[in-house]
C-alpha cells in the first residue's frame, strides 16, 4: 500500500434506502446520495438512494465524496422543508 492509499479517505455508502427512510434518519439535513433512482423517468422525485454523507451544509454532506476520485456521479439534497423560495430566472414573453 502506498502513501496516497493510506491518506485518501474512502466513502462507505449505506444500503439503498427509500426517500422516506432517508428523511427519517437525517431530518433537516443535507444528504449526499449515490445511485439515485427516481420515482419516474425524468422525475426529480427520489424513490431510493445510498447515503454517502450528511451534514448541516452542502459542503459538509459532500466532503468525503468530493475527495474520492472514484466517484463521479452524486447529488446533494435537503431532507427538510425549504425555508427560502426557489430562485428562478425571470421569464419574458413578447
């Protein structure tokens, strides 16, 4: 084992969990998810996912995943109710 392998942290994601279970385990937190399965094709709703990290901020939730070069696809989602309105681009009709 070389030095880089000893220093580099590895991510140990959980088993696939339904969205309701993720929300119950990590209430009002950001969770970093791997292997996300949507409810329907092209739907933003999450059916299941594997939790790779969690925390009070997006950076805390994704800290280990950002350092692991083997992981290329992941997503960070908030499990609670949003407190701020979503920012959307203005729409102009002519």
